[in-house]
C-alpha cells in the first residue's frame, strides 16, 4: 500500500520489569509514586516542555496547511482544522494531568500494553505531518500488522520521528515510511533526505539533550529521541538509527508482534 500525504534529559529510573508481556487487555505499567526530589523535578520539567512542544509543532503545520487551502479545498481545510483541534485536546489532557503533580510523577513515563493494528496509528501520524502538495510522505506496508504495545506512546514516537524528518530535510523533499515484519517483530522505518548524522556522533544520539553537530543551528531540545527510545523499550521494543549519510537518515522503531512475548532490546 502506498499513500501520498496520508504524515535529553537524564535517564529516569523506572521500577518494574524492563519489558512487559503482551496482553489482550490494557494493563498499566507504572513507576512507583513518590514526591519528586529537586533533580527529579528538573527532569519532569524537561519532559513537560517536550510533551507540550510536540503537539504545538503538529498544530502549527496543520494550521499552515489549512490556511493554504482556504478557498481551494474545503474538505482538506476541514481535515487540517480537525487535526489541529485534536492536538489541542492532547495538550488539554496533559495539562489536566499536570494539575495533579503526584499523578504526573506516577504516570509521566507509563505505557499501557495492549494488542492493536499498528497501520492506523502510522497513517494517522502521517496525516498529522502532511504538508499538502509541498511535501509527500510515502508509505509502504502490509494491510495489517498487529503488535503488542501502547498505541498512544507509539504515536508519540512516530510524531517525533516524522517531526524530525520534516525539520531536518529540505522543504520539498519527500519522506518515506515503511512497515515490515521480521520474525517476531514489526519494524516501522522513517527515512528523510536531510543532513545525516556524523559517524563519530551516532553513539551519543539518544543521550539526554544531545544534538548532532549538523542540526544545532536548527531549534530543538535534544529530548525527543531520548524519550522516544525510552518509550520503545518500555513496550518491549527498541528504537535506533538504522542508516545515515549526508543524503539522509533512517530511524527504525521495532515492536513485538501481538502473538509473541516482547523481545529483549538490542543495542
């Protein structure tokens, strides 16, 4: 299936098993409740900044797209507005949780393991990051791929990968997304035609607040990849830079298929 225009903070210790088994019903995987120490408060503030920045980025892109469609395509204009409103709802949900600091301390890095078809999650993420005729996002995938994980956290990871791919690529350069099955794992890859990551810097790419030398002139926090990697691992998967050159990069998210137990993350 091909679609055109469908879309670091210090490591926080989380109690409990590193990989939760796949289940047919939602099951919370939570960190223990405690009053945050000053260092933890700083970490939580960094998470909040990142979590609020991501929906704002999507909202900006969709509102700009809707603005370009005014008087041209009413259907696309309404779709862009609906996607922007959905991001407002996402921010409202986060801000509501922040009103109860204890709730956020407990749930800030939670995942809820369930079984779901990852394809709708991927296509909705693509839709959130499309830019009309200015950029195409091409998707290659099977019809259905059921995985064990958290659909909301998976969507956050994809938002970060697609947001980075857009930000670090030329304005009209296409993006490529693929979904494939390898053994007991599903892999979602996002490829761009951006600046790439120097070989000497790749080992530090997922560390808190680190930004590659090729991207430091572009605004960013250095939190997105770190948090995304943590969320992937909490789902029994992994996230890594699978290819990079001066012509672009590919990041791959791996999640366990729904019929298997989560695999141990690789390097």
